[in-house]
């Protein structure tokens, strides 16, 4: 089966600009996650979707970050405006079934904010 | 709140020797425990998990992990290290009580020396 797809793989922007990342999960996976991985740290959950509904967005900086999964399949994460501290790898993951199952991760988008 | 600690940022092992990557956790209820590996410019790949049952869990690429409830540990092990095992390893935990969020450790960089 195809894995989790993400694009772009790399993005360089200047601070205060906007950026969007796209994720297409594994077919049939109802749960989708966006993580932020800062260099030297483990992934930190930003938002979790179950189909097209938000389950957990408690760690999403809502003043600048937004995410949607309108049709319950692919998802977009947006940052507007970007700050220097947003430089990180943004990982998308999907899950089939219960949370005792493993998440499948995409290759990530490496964002550099100058 | 749930948490994971990986006390070693870096582990160096000679090729052919046994390796151990340490992980301890803290949860309110019972844990679901996971190990993931990350190669350069790649997403996280699932290695193994503990949900319930046998304390010794076997996973991909010859890795195994031992769940120790009294020590709240879930150390990753392999009897004979390969150079190709060199990567970044993350331990993660999910509490069976409360929300379904997966919390990751800060990662351990494993280097296998030829």
C-alpha cells in the first residue's frame, strides 16, 4: 500500500510570510495527525483529526497556525505569519483503528524561516 | 500527565556488539509503548510496540524491547548491532487513561562503529 504523502519536502520562507503544507494519509485511515519536530527534539503533536473533525488541537498556536481536513481525507496545515521559531520539520501521520495501533508517518516537510 | 525520558542523547556501539537504547515513562494508567526509528531526511518508521501480554516484544530488523512495569522502563535491544542500525531512535507512550495523544521522547542517536 502507498504510504503517507507530504508536500513540499522543503520550504524556505522569510519571517512574516505564509506557508502551507499538504498531507495525504494512507487510504482508509480515519485518524490524521500533524506534528512539529524541532531539531534535537521529539515530535510534538499539533493537531489530531478523526475523519474531518478535530479531536485535539490543544498545542496548536491558533493565532498563526491553522489546519483543515475538509473531506476527511487529505489535510492542509498553514502558518500565517511565520516566525523564526517555526523552523522545524512538520510531520504528518495517519492511523487505522484504535490508538493501540502504530501511526504511519510521512517523510515530513522541512521548513526554514529566515 | 504522561511523559517519556530517553536519558542518553548519543549511544555508540561497535558493530557486532549488543546494543541497548534506554527509555523510561510516566503515565497515570497503563501504558501503550512504541519505538520508532528515523533515518536522515525520512519520517519515523515503526519498530515495535507493547500493548499487553508478554513483557518481551519482538519487532522489525531484529530489534526487541522489554517492558518492565516496576521500573517503568521499555528499553530497546538488539543482540548484534549492524552499521545500518545507525539512526535516531524515539520512544513514545500513550496513557490508556485520558486522551489518546502519543508523547515522544527527545530521541537517542545510535551510532554503530565498524
